């Protein structure tokens, strides 16, 4: 009988390295574009959360007759402040006040300088002002 040589199947090391180099080149082109969309989506998320919190504050106002004081803060939306009789909350779906997409607490000021209340996030840098991802997200 003739001994048949089996042909080994698989990739050589050179072929694998070529594929890895091609994948690396693709990621260097696509990666920055993907990160651009991720950073802009955080700003959009912050805008939506600010609108949701502002709506909850308006519901609080309709039921209580005033906005939460500076001392009560946004916590008044999930837990009844002492001495508030007509509180009918919680006014948010979740039992916690969300942080902004950068992990910082939203800022609440009552009375507001731009309306009855001011609600805002300081963006990625946590500092007033800024552009792009560092821009402030405001309720006014």
C-alpha cells in the first residue's frame, strides 16, 4: 500500500500576522470615528436626563406647590422631604437620582438664575463652560 501524505490544513504564522496587521490598520481608521459617536452620545444622554429631571421637578411643583429647596435638592424627587404633606412621589422611575454620563452629580439650584430652577451638568471636564464633550448641558 502506498502511504498517503495528509496535507495539513491551517494558517501559517505569516498569514496570521498579515491578517492582524490588516485588522490593526482598519481599527486605526475606524476607531476615531466610533469614539466621536460615543462622545456625542454622552452629551445627548445628558440632555435627555436633564429634560427628564426637569419634567419630574415640574410634577413635584404641580403637586406640592413649589419646587424643592436648595437643601432638599433632587432627592426630593424620590423621597418625601420632611414637612411636605402633599408629596405624591416618587417622581422618577428609578429609586436613585442618576449621575450624568461622566459620573458626576447633576447640579440643582433653587431659586434659579435662568428660570424657577437651574439644572445642569458641567460636561466631561466638570468645569463651567467648555466645548464639545466638555460643554455644559443646561435646562434653560
